[in-house]
C-alpha cells in the first residue's frame, strides 16, 4: 500500500470513496430551478386555456369556433389554440435556454459540471418539431390532421407538458438523480392524465361543476393545466428546501 | 495515452489474491478520490482540493501522476478573467477505478469470509 492508504483499511477506503461520490452527486444537483421555472411557465399559460364563452341564456353557452389545430395549441374551443401554440413554442425555448444558463452558473459556483446540453437540446428540438412540424407537413400530400390515438395526446393543448417531461427525463439521467427520476415519473403521469382525460371530472365529486351555462364553464380545461403545474411547483419547492448548501451535512 | 501509462505494471491475475489486482498508480487514497469524483462529473481544481482536503501543490502532484498515466485529462481555460482548471476522467481511468474498487471489495469479502 502506498502512504496515502496507510491508515485506511479497504472497508474505510471504500466507504470514503462512496462518501466522495455522494457529495459530488449532491453538489451537482440543481434541478429545483427547472421544476419551478416550468411550473411557473405552465401557470402563466392559464389565460390561453380559458375558453371564450358567451352566455346565451340559462344553461346555454356559445363557444367561439376553434382555431386551426396545432400540436402545441391543441383544438382549444374558444379559439386560443394558435396563441397557445405560439406561447408554448416561445416558453419552452426560453425555459430550456434559461435552465441551460442556470446550470452554467451552478457549475461555476460549485465546481462540478452537469451536462445540461443534452437536456436543452432535447427540449428545444422537440419544441421546434412540435411547432414547425405541422406547418411543414401541411404542404405534404398526406397533409396534417388529427391522427388517433396520437390526437388524444395534443387535442387539449397539453402536448407541451409531454415535451417538458421528456426534457426532465434527460436531466434526471444527466444528474444521475433518482429523486428527479421519481418526480419526473409523477409529472409524466400528471401530463399524460391531463392529455388523455378531462381532469375536471375528478373535481366533480368535490362539488365543482363547470357545466355549460355556468359561470365557471370558461375554466373547464384549467384542472388539466394546473395539475401538472402543481406537481412541478411542489416538487421544485421541496427540492429547493432540501438542496445541498455549504456547511450543511 | 502517455508513455508512462504503458509503463504501468500490468495487473496480475486478481483471482490469485485481490492485492495482485491493485494498481500502484491508482491505489492511493487521494488519487482514488480524484478518480471517484471525476467519474461522477467533471470537476474543477478548487472542488477537488476542498473535497479531498489537499493543498494546491499536493493536488497538482496527484493530478500530474494520473494525467501522465492517461487516467485523467486536465483542461485549463478561463471563465471571464478567472482561470479555471477542469479535470475529466478518461475511459482508461474509469476502467482503472472499477478494477480498483472491485479488488478492494474482494479484499473486504475475503477478510469477512
């Protein structure tokens, strides 16, 4: 044995290495920021999901005709789909670029690099494909239109959540973080539920009944938006509170 | 791969005894620590110095040994006006670390058995 090991039996040496690995892994974790950021971006999208409903009498509501279907905007009754698609295209790109800048700052501060480039690239490429793909495909002979069952994934305007989930899976791999993988699993579940199911139905037994003609009819899609946002914000807040800080064991 | 890397003693058959699987270049607490940390992520000089509790000079010497053995790569650059030195492990370094940890684990197993 060399002098550096003189006082350390193999058990202690292995234990020492395990501690160093844990410390390094913990120091590189900075995922609270993208969780909170994408949660806030989701909350900021809420106005685009509020349907443009005109009350035409008791129990009767008139919805504006939906705009052209877009992958990121869905087929929003109320005509906000195109605005929603633009919002998500810009918000996703901004979110991924801000996260990349965040990790650059974090690695300068702690001295450990997390390869966030794959996360950023995945997110931006998927966002660009989701936004531009349908526009380009419209000129192709087979055109672009709702294709079941894929249609169910975007018709509610929630496809951006799945793009955010894909990015988080890449980030969980880059950070070697089981906790982030679990959070992403929960978020992916919420995003899929929001894409495939009317979450308002879950609130019906609790007394919320946003039926046609009621004042809350404009808000029927919001539970689909706020559920994934809630998962991100709660997880992000928890990760922020539990983040490793200098001087804390 | 540096010339010193090729001069490193070849590992004996670890089945004979785990200590035969230990590599003199790697089998040193702080060098193992450097390899362990950089196997997790690229790390800068300051992080390694603080995590391992070494002086800058001591860390430099260990880095030189590992770099000459082809187990790590040292990248020097600037961030703004501030010089930064980043250390990354090579594939040879990952293999050496894995072999070392295996040999140590086998030693522990035999000791307990």
